[in-house]
């Protein structure tokens, strides 16, 4: 089974279509949340991902934009986008967002976790080795896919004699489009596919990952897309200009 793993699409239909076009062949799609928020095409993105499969976890922007949580703690730009998205979403798409499950979900039986933030807290950012270590100790699954940080990469803990070593996994090297690695027996992984629609790892290209359960491999992918088209949509929608400029900067 080959799973295309998407996260943090953030209402960016241009980036999503580019990923779906460029991704290697896949059987299923696993979506790690933040389908909406920030970008200018919430309905288009919701309707597209709804047709791609059934494995979803909700993100904090999905909860805010569908009215499940108040967004007062969001920064002013994010809050503006939440309010705009609430006005824009159709009733049906808003209801669909509200029903998205909280992670973790286990699409490949108990061997895989899918979360937005972390296993215990859907709003937690896993950024440091220390955060990663806590997660890997708490998980019995070999693979945990997470999003929320908009940073492609992850962490692996390898059994190592009498202890274990934890190391970061870097996704892209220079301008590589694909980076594949093998899942080692006895190791546990935390893997972030990166953000489709608003990368923040200083690479503007749309990010995704592909998990192959038979080959026991993970591939990180990056694909260029029409950033300018997404920026024009943001401008025409009357959303804050910074939401467009940051797309080109990848941050
Ligand atoms: Zn996000």
C-alpha cells in the first residue's frame, strides 16, 4: 500500500493541484489537518480533499474556521483569515470540517499514528529533539506522521547497544525534488510531510510525503507551483498581503 501524506494545505488549491499532479502513484491519501485557513480557496480545497479518501485528522485552523474553538489566541493575520474563511465556507463544507476526527488516527492498523500536533495534544509543535524524544517514548507504533510545524523532515530513534540514539531526518538537500529513505527494523520514526500550501522551512515549493508499506520506505517530495496565482487570489479576496508574500519566501 502506498499512502500519499498531505498536511497543512491551508486553502491553497494551486499548491494542492501541483502536488496531486507530481506525486508518484499512490493508493490512499492520509491528511494531517489544517485543510483551510490563510489561503483564498477554502471551498475548492475542501471539496478536492473530500474526494481523495477518508483518512483525516483535524487541525487547529479547521477547528477555528468551523467554529469549534475561538480563535482569539491566533495572531491578528491568522484571525483575520479565520473570520474571512468562516464567511466564505458553504454550510456543507463547514459541517464537514467540524466533523473531522481528532488525532491520533491509525490508518494502517496500529502500526501507524496520524496526528496534527502531537500524540497527546493536537496543538503542540514538535520542533526540538526533546519534544521528539517524548513522542517516540510515548508511541508503540513504528511510524507517527505529524504536521502543524509546516517543516518537512522528522526524527528517528535507532536502537543502539544499551541505549538509543535520536537523530533528525532532513528532507531536502539543495534543490532535490525527492528524497527517499528506508524504514529500519527496530527503529521508530516521527515524520512530517511538510506543508502543501504554506511551507515555512525556507523552501517555497509545495511539500508532501509518500509512505510505501510494502517497500518500507518514505519519500519526501517538493514540487514547484504557481505561487503567483495563489498570491493573486489572496489579494483579490482582500486577505492580508503578508499571506501572499510569505508563500514566495517559504516562511
Ligand atoms: Zn497549519
